[in-house]
């Protein structure tokens, strides 16, 4: 063994090969020149390997290449092979390609070899692509259901829900969607439909013939709440649905009908139609369509329930909103009302005016609580007053009768609700004044506003109506001369919280100052001015119910 210099450093040399000495590294030993071993190694690879000479002629293909690329054989040129993606990659000098070949997805990469030769390594990525496509498809389905749930959840009106259902199904689920349903309590039991096709500007509605459920396979079952399978379009069977297709839609391919269930009962059926140029519904499509139809059915049921409740609320609202005040000879009247943040505009405060032979009676009250519960008691109080005033028109005696009537109702003890109330009798006098006898039931004292801006309360006191069977009530009398005004109001005015700190109450002093500044205004103008001041004080914040009634001799208007 001898040493030979290398870059100024000597090291051992053995058999013409450099070996490592200390930190020095020498070239590795050459691979064994055993063609059979090389072939076995190449054939054992999971990738297809194709080698060429410098001219692009194939020199070697391994076993996987023979399986994936049977057209590529030794001696052939890659430029002329029948795999276009590979031929294009060779011609263009690119280092990779990806294509479909014999039902498989192939991905190839080129590596340069010594002497101008090169090798192509081609891998079958079909399963990898399938997994990726499946994941992307599942994400798309999840996104579709999330968007559909959000859109349907925002729809609380029946017709809007039907239109949204038809629109959402296109084009993701089908090229055409038809929602078949029956309207609540119809005059005739005919199926109605909402249709939307890709490219339509908006959904279209109509009424179908009674034979529709017989001509469309699965529609009758779906309307009864049963699942159905997709079916091919057959002219003889689906002639009824053909009348629902838009002009120029083309020949349908497959139809899928899914029930729309709401609270366990059928609310309609979703008909999805795909054209002949689109793939049929697969199992995942069917599952997705059924899930979408179920969500649409639930949304439709919610919308129908909301519609019923809104209808009932409107009926209740119409019966409880303050009435138009009747004309009363010698008396000018104006009322104002604000419900406590209730979009239905119903609450527990109220006022009423009843003409009498001598003039009129008025009532202004505040039921404890707010919203629908208070509105129910409000209706009971007002109806009781409407009836009892026919037999008693003296304010104090009428209030006692009302208290007894409220305790005679079956749920009086369980209800534990009461009402503060003012009942007054108004009698115009020959000199133009109005005499008011006012009975109090625990309500804030009404205020007299005089022309000079003086504001004086009329102390009536008393106990709330409906609180105790032995409640005591009081009565006061006031004479309104021409130019004077009486204001009855609920505590929603003085207890309105707002202002700069948003927590300060409007208060009695602020109310008195507002009335003093409005002295001399007619009742309607004064009420509008007060409501404006309270609204500005609240500045959009929530508040209790507010009601007020302004009364003055006609001579001041």
C-alpha cells in the first residue's frame, strides 16, 4: 500500500480506489455490472421506468412500465408514442406531465442521465387523485349544506322559503328544481309548484293539474313522506312534469324526487331533474339531495308556524291597538302610544274613550308586565270595561265592578297580574269648560296644564285593580276651563331611561317642564311633542310601554 498526494494531502490508496482517511471522503465503489440484478431491481419498483438514448429511442422499460405504458417498447421513439402527454413533454423539453391513460391517472417526471440519456419515472396516482377528489367533494357538500342551512334559516315566510329551496338546488344538485306543495287550507286541493332552472332570472310559480302526482314516478310517495329512488326520464310516465319544464330546457335525463318533511309530516316534495348530458345521481348525490330536502322541509315548517303565529298576532294587535278616538261634543281628545320594543306593536298600556249621553268616559291603564302576556290582560280589561260601562258609568263604581270582574275569572289567582288605572267621566258645561270626575286605581296622577305654563297634578290615589279583592279606590274632580288641558299618562313616560348617560330617567320634573313649554298647544300637537321628546331621550334604547291621553275643552282647539 502506498500513498499518493491529493490536494496537498496524502492518503491511503488501495486497488486504484480512494478510501476515506480521517475527514477526507473518496468516491464510492462502482455498482456491480450484473444486468440480471439491475433488471430485478428495476422490475421491483412501484414506478414505471423508461430510459432512452441521446436520440430519444427507448432503451429499457421495467415491468411497471410494461403494465402502465404498453405502447412504449424498446427501440421505439417517445416522440412517436401514442401517449400524447408523454410525446408532448419530450417534444417541448418539459420535465413532467400528468394525464389519464387506460382509465388510470399517471404522473411522469424526467431525470437526466450521463451521456445525454434520460429516464422517465411514471407513477400511478389514480387512488391519490380519488382520495383528493373525494375530500374536495365532501368539502363542497358540507359547504353547500352550510350555505343552504344559513339561507333557509333566514327565511321566515312560506313563499320565500319555497323560492329559496328551488333556487338553492340549482345548479349544484340538478339543472332544474321543482318544489311541489299544497297551500294551507286551499279552496281546491291542487298541487302548487315553484320551479327554477339554471339561467332563469327568478323562480316561477304555478298550479299543477291533479294528475301530476300520478304521472311523475315517486311524487305521490314523496308527498306522503316516503323516500324514492332516482328514475330515468320516460316520456310516457313523465308527461305531466314535462308541462312544468321551461322552454328550451332540453331532454331530461334522470329525475330524483325527495320528501320535504316538517315535524314528521310531509310539507312538500323536491323534484330534481338533470339533463341527458349530466351524470346520473350517485349514492352521495341521493344522500345529499335527501338531506337538503329534509332541511328545506324543516325550514318550511318553521315558516308556516311563524306565519300562523304572525296571523294570530296581527289579529290580537288589531284588537288591542289604541282605537281611533270618537268625536265628543265640547271635548278635544288626542292619544299617543309606544309599545315596549315589540315589533308587533302590542303591549300592556292602553287608553279608551266611550261616548256617553252627557259627554264621554275615558280609561287609561298600565297592566303589569309587557309583551303578549300583558296584552292578553289588556284585552280582558278593555273588554270588561266595554261591557260594564253599559250598566255603570260612574267612574268610582265602575272601577269597583271591574276589580270584582277580574277576580271572577278562572285563572285570576294563578295569573297574579294587576292593572293601574284611571277612569274618568267628562261633562261639557255651558260656559265651554269640561268637568272631569276621575277615579284612581294606583296610577300616576294626571296633570292639568294651564295657559300660563303652570302644571298641577290631580291627586286621585287608590290601589291597583286586580291586586286585592278588598282594594280601595279614590276619586277626584277637576274643572278644565277653556285654555286648560288634562294629560293622563303611564309611567313609561317618566321611567324612560336615556339621556347623556343613557341610564337617567326622563322623570316628572322633565315632564312638567316639557308640558309647561307646550302650554296652549292643542292636544294632538302636545302629544306629538311629548312623544318626540321621549324618543330623543331614549335615542333608540329599549323602553317600557308608553301611553298618554290629552283632554281639553273644544274651545281651545
